């Protein structure tokens, strides 16, 4: 047990003084007590990427995160690298910094430190440059020289720093206590003792309470140190997903018939968000938007829930009760999500309608599972987010599809039934009429998803 927050910062172990707020954001600490002002503050809500730093993971992976959303207590025992921690072989500028400077990939420099850290992570992690940059805004340079610089990146081969063995921890500050259990049994005991405590996984949603609304939660239970909540398993039946396992680690498992869900999750948030955000967190906050929730409903996903009293399993559909409301009792925690694989011949489609392709909250989102036998629709599970107080299935539209012919008219009739399933609200993301029309359009397009999967159905893909 320890009562002091310890980080490995730019390769050097650092122990924070007692009494520091465990919910202070990493960004505030870096720019304040740590005097590392290279990391910039832009939006303070995980959107602009100016505050990007990198978690150096024990297996060598590099996970870019938004320092404005990460709390110090969350990061206990982890290794953080900031732009000041990048050095070349002779102690000067790092090769990544040289590439950006020589390629005219910077002007005012405000967003450049965050882009530099995304570049340093991308050099090792690889993938599409668009994905690596989706969480970094630059209003001066334009992206062409940045993209060209990213294309020339090479991994520097640096090994991750050694980390201490995981251990339970409790951090106290004036009016605050932050518990960081290291076992599931310890977590359940803490939850029974503190039923009103904030359960904090990645913090990509709840972190806004601190970064943007400047709240100081009285009691927090951090979940990142519990192995069961980080576990990922895959077999022929489906995928077991620890409630705090980040999307970034889940994505490689979503292949085959589950690939459309992976594509959806790359739009759920940037790499910075996916490095800490989790399905368990999305379910626990019961967001009415929650882009990942409609596909879970369509697939018939289930949850393992535990407390000191025992365990229970429930479907995601039964778990969600209303706006920010679930069946989770005050002493319970979500341990894992079970994601079943689609049955043979079934087609999964995942949709997101938003003003921007990346890094934007949906006006509406959807998850569809359809199976056709002998030219007729044998199975149809249709779920939407953003259409009401919670993500929900469209039962009238499902009934219209089941047993119908695989034909455009059948999907058009099902789209008309959506008016019986949902009465969406108007807000700045879209009017009620727009939301309903968009959802109906997605359902009509589902015919082409099922009948002609070879077609590029998105405008940006043409």
C-alpha cells in the first residue's frame, strides 16, 4: 500500500508531494508544479490535441493521451513522456522534431508539441496517418506538410522505462480521497464501503467534470489497476472485454464479421481518447448518444456485474433504463462485457451521423444485425443512439423486416415504422425531424449493406 502518487516522467521516477489533489489533471500539474510548459492547453476537453502526451507501456507500445482529461491518481505507476522528454542522440532535437521543422510542418507552434507527441507514438504504432492525426487540430500550417512529415517517420527504437510492481494505493488531499485498488476483491470491498464514490476508468467522459467544470470529487475509486477489468479474451463464441480495457487494445480483436464495429470505434474518438476510453465506461455513464451502445444492443451483448454480495449477468438491453440510468446497484461494478460473434451469414452494420467525420458527437448512431435465408430476412436487430433518452432497439421496424423479402421496399417500409419507435428531441446537433429522417435513411441504406456489400456506401469512400 502506498499513499504517494508516483510517475515515471520522461524516463525519471518522480514522487509527488503528499496532499496534492489526486484529481488534478495531468495538464494542470505539468504546466504548474512540474514547470513543463511545452504541453499546451487548448480546449481542455480532449478535442484539440494540444495537450497530447504519451504513455510508455511496459510492452513497448506508445499510447498518446489527452493530458487535460487524465487525473494524477489514474496515472500512478505509469510512464509519461512529454515533448521535453524527446531528445536526439547528442542531446539536441529529436529526429521527429527535425522532420516537422524541416518539412515546414509548423508555424505558430502552439499545437506542434501535441502533434510531435502523436508523431512519436505513430512512428512505433503505425497505421493510417489520418488516424494518427484525427485528434490533433492545427489552424496555421494546414495538414499537407504535417502528413508528408508523418510519412517519413521512423521509430527511434527507445525501450520503455521500468515500472514498479502494481500495488494498491490511496491518495488523500483536502476534502478528497482517491482509492486505486489492485485486485477485484479490494475493488468490491471499496465499492461496498463507498457506494457514492465516482468510479473512474479512462476518464474520457468523467474527466470533463474536472477539466472543464473544475469539480473536485470527494471520493474516487480508480479502476485501471484491477487486472480483471483490463482482461481481453477471444474465442469462437465471442470476445470478453474487461470493463476498463481501452478501445485501443480491443480494436485488433474486432475482425471478420465484427470489422464494422472496429470501423465505428475509430470514429468514436481519436487515438488519444481510445487509449484510455473503454466500453465499460461508456456503459456505466449510460450516455444517450454512446456510439458503441447501438452495436452492442444489435449483437445481444451481455455484462458481468459484481459486488461483495456476488455476481450476476445481464444483457446490455436490460441494463439500460433511461437517461443516464442503469440497473447498476450502488455497491456494484461492471467487470466485463461479452460481445457475441454474429451468427453465420449475419451482416453487422454500424453507422454514425455527425457534423464532422472524426471527433464529433453523433446526431444519431446505429447498429444493425441482419441475416437472410432463401431471400427472406430471418433475423433483424436494429438499435439506435441519439434518438431518445437512451440507446434502444427499434422493435416496430424489426417486426416489419423479419420475414420480409430482401428488397428495397421492405427496408423502406421498416424505415417508416421508426416513427413508432422513437420521438427524438431537437438540439444543436440536429432537429427531431432531421434525426428521424437520418435514421430512416440509414435503414433504407441497410438494404445495400446487406444485398451489395461490395458497394462503397459512404460519400467520402467514393
